[in-house]
C-alpha cells in the first residue's frame, strides 16, 4: 500500500516557533513570580515543572489553532 504524502503548510514553522517563544516567556514570567512570592511552604518543584510544561503545551497548541484560522481566513486551507 502507498501512503499519501501530507502537504505541510509554510506557515506551520513560524507559528510553532512563535508559540514556543511565547511559552518560554510565559514560563519565565511564571517561574520568576513563583520564586518572588515563595513562602515557607512554597510550591514543590514537581508542581512548577508541570505548570511550565502546561504553559508550553497550551501556547504551542493555541499558536497552531491560530495558524489554522489564519489559513482558512486567507483561503489556503
């Protein structure tokens, strides 16, 4: 059986890169403010790790959704 080749959008890489940059900035902002308000019983390290991973995932996922919307709007999809 032959598989169909999927066409990859030219906008995919810039949108994912922008989402990763936004996620990195958001994660840095979260970690900075989390450390600044650290009290005696602050968040455990695993909680911070999970929150950073969620911030990165959501920002890249939303960038991909935004790309799909832009492609539909300009008529490429």
